[in-house]
C-alpha cells in the first residue's frame, strides 16, 4: 500500500511535468502560427470515426480556394498521409511508435517545414477518444468527431474530449437509419457537459454538412486574421 | 533539448516501474483465479465497438448453463454495469476517473468479492484501442473487438491490441453491406501480425457468431479445469 502510494505520487509528478512542458510549447506554437495567419485545427476521435475521410471531403471544398496542409498522427503506418497526398494536399506523417497521443513538441519539430502562406493546418490526432484530450497541440480549434456507430452515450462516458473541444462533428449520419443512434440525444448530452460546443452533423458518403463545417473554419480563419490586422 | 531528454528518461523509468509492478500483480491474479477454476476474459476495443452488447448477447447463451460475472471499466458513468445487471448478471463497475485503461491492481482489489463458484469472469476494459493493450489484468484470454464501421485497416495501424490478443472478434457484421469493410482483408491483416489469433465474426443484431464464441470460451474453461484436475 505504502509503495503503491509512493508510485502514484511519482507518476502524478511526471505527468504534471509533462503536461506543464506541453502546455508551454503549445502556447508558443499557437502564437507563432496565429501570427503567421494560419488557422490550426486539432481533430480528435476514436479509431475509425472518419477523421481522414472528413479531411478528404473538406479538401474538395477548401483546396480550390485556400491552401491547406495536414499533419497525420498514427501509431504505425503512413496510410493516412498517403490518402491525403492522393488528394494533392501536403501531409506530414508523425508515427508515434506506440504513443497513444500527439504532443506539442512533435508538432514543434515540424514548424520549420510549415509554409508561411498556408491558410489551414489540420492535425489529425491518433485515434483515441481518451489520451489526446489532455494534450494541447497549439491549435486554434479543437474538434471532436463522434461517429454514429459508436453510440449516442459516449459524451458522458468519455467527457474530456468533449469538454475540451470547441466543436463537435457527429459523423456517418447516413448510417443513422440502421443504427440505434439518436442525434439529438448525443448533442444534448455533449452540450450538457460543454454548453459552448458548436455542433455539426456530417456524412462523407452523401456530403451532408461538410460545406457548413468548411464555412465555420473559413470564418474562424477570417477572425484570427482580423485580430492580427 | 537536454531537459527534454532527461524528462523522457524519467517518464520511461516510471512507465517501466508501473508495467513491472502490473505484470507481477497480474500473474498473481491469473494464478489465483485459474486455481479456483474461473476463466477470465479481458475484452479490448475502441469506444462503441460493441463490448457491452456482446456481453449481453453472450449472457443469453452462457447464463442458463454457467455462472458468469462482469467487471466494467469506464472513465465515467455506471451505464455499462447497469446494462449487464439488467440481464441478471452480477457486475462491478470500476470508474477510472480519467485513466485510459484498467490496471491489474484495480482487479486485485475486487478479488475478495469474486464468488469461488464462478465459471466466467469477463473484464470489459475502457474503450481505447491503444493503452489497455499494455496492461495484463491476469486474464486467461485477451479478446480484441474490431467493429466493421471502424474500417478494415485498423490491425496494422493499432498493432499492439492485435499482437497481444488470443482472439479477434469482428463485430457488427450486419453493417458490412453498407460499409467499405472487407472482412477477409481485416482478418488477413490481423493474422499477418499475429498468426496465432483465433478469429470470429459476430453480429449482436442477428445473433450470428455469438454461439461459436460462447463455445470457444466454454472449451477454454474446460481446458483450464482439466489442467487443474
């Protein structure tokens, strides 16, 4: 018991150090990218909720008008970056090699490669609805995806991803007719724990909701540029 | 840079301590439960892959013949344990309060409450395809679920859950007709990284595959009891 307690204290101390250092690096990244006029969006979700597919769909709306790029975070494989590059969008793959989330220092290392004339920098986090929520990456907007097959009971079961996000995207809504998923219940539950959440419903299959989400990002970009001016 | 390196060393040391201590406790739990003739199964998956629903379906086949109980691991809420109890199955809820995985010591604390005449002890881990894979809970069988909406590319993107498991359950196969999911591709990819995996395909909606999975658990139970005899 005594040993257990001591262990926990050491664990908590190391975690506090890590989060403190991460927070500092993230603030520097946010300052630098925002000053350059780049809007950075951190996408969080469970594996397979449709983050890469959403980016593919967004690229069709945003790329003709804006310059966008993607940082892909994955435990293994370069598959997601390859999918983004196939759309003609520059992508950097961070392979975490086991680590369950991205950290600000991983983004910091890529900063010298980010072109200054970029409009949107999307960061697709490791597929994990838990750990990435604790790590600020220097984003302007944190966006959590909840796909309909995951179930409408997830916001209160995995609260941190929802309480720390600015925007909630309920994805794969084309499947809702064959699933026991109530969109209004999911939204209500998410808003109960984070009333400031801006919510979207999307389907990459039908294209529903993608334009509205792209407009939200465009307006947010104009906002940081007005602040910079 | 130097500070960063030192931090990492401290992190790695703490993690090694934690995993070493976890491994020792897990081995004790496995020995004790196996000696008592209880088969313990650790279920891992992403959030919403259908672990609780699978347990509900399994209970309909197993409960008339065997005595089963469930330990539920969740970050927040007692929802999953309530669902299991509604089926007449005893369930203990572990609320991790933020922690992204169960650890052996959490199971160890419940051991005095586990009835000695139990046949099956199921442990439903926190919904997370990454972190729980690193923590042995003292189970006899580790079972990873991959639901069809998550995509057939997940085994190599999240390898540890697949390489450390004994059995793979591809769930929600009733949705395969409306999804870009190739069951054979997913199985092949999982078997490439872990040739010893025993694979099942299930649908809690249609009941397909549940009986076969229940039989696998029953045979595994007989096996540990023969070894004990």
